[in-house]
C-alpha cells in the first residue's frame, strides 16, 4: 500500500511494498494481530517520538524473525524492536512545493520531486 503525508512543507510518499533487510523504515501503521495470522489496520501515527518519522528511521534486520515461535507481533525485527510487517513503511519519494508562476493571489505552485541527498538517501 502507498500513502502520502505532508510534513514541514515536504510531501512524503511511503510504501510497505517490497520491504527488504537493510531498508530504512518507520513503524507508522497501528493495528492488531488476529488469531488466524492476519492483521487489521486501525490508524497511522506519524509522531516522531513514536516512529522516528521523518528523520530517525529504523533499519530492518530480519524479515522472518518470528519463525512460528512467537507470533505475528515479532515478524519483523529492526534495530529498534519488533512488529508485523504491515506496520513498516519506507519513504519512496519526497516532493517540495515550487512556485511556477506569479499570480494575483500569490502564485501557482506544483510539487517537485526532491533530489536524493535532500532526503538522507532514504529513497
């Protein structure tokens, strides 16, 4: 799933698709584990103090930590803890608003993709 979040004037596009060991991720999705191994999404939380978003990502160390012993809550191990894979999202694109034309009410803007070095290489 892909989601967007505008934070401090930057539009972030995040995805939980194709996560790999070594990816920089944020545990922003909140939900609950089901008895059948499924998972239900309740909400998203972007508070930096809880998730590290956007400046302090977690790093995936293991995508199959659970090994059937501890349950889905321990499915993915990062350098900061454990959660189901559905909780983690990585930044795949960052955009900033750029003025493209002056206008009677201040101007016209569009979102312009930022260079990788402005996002600490998390793309």
